[in-house]
């Protein structure tokens, strides 16, 4: 995890997950193994990112979003 990222209490980052710089991760969130969160991503609370998923830079995920295993989200998008 980058030292320039922000993670709120109650969030779990599992072994081999990667969070790049300037990412903002909300409360009560799970980032599973092999997941990659690129720079400048904003993830609101209650989300669950399954194994080996990828979130491109500048992407915003709405609260309580669940990404299935090996999901790929392109850069700069807003997902509800």
C-alpha cells in the first residue's frame, strides 16, 4: 500500500493486494488477494473487491459496490 493513500478504519486489505498512491478507500471495505487499485481511485464505504480484480486510475466506486472475481474496470469511470 502506498504511503500516499488514505484508508478509513474497518477496511481490510488482504495479502498480495496492491493500493497505489493517492487512492482513497472508504470505511468497512475488503480488498481481496491479488486485487490492484491504481492511483487516484476513490472507493466509498462498504465495498468488496474480489480476488485478482483491477480498478484503473481515477475510477470512482459508489458505496456498497461488489466486484466479482477478476473484474477489470477501466480508468476514469464512475461505477454505481
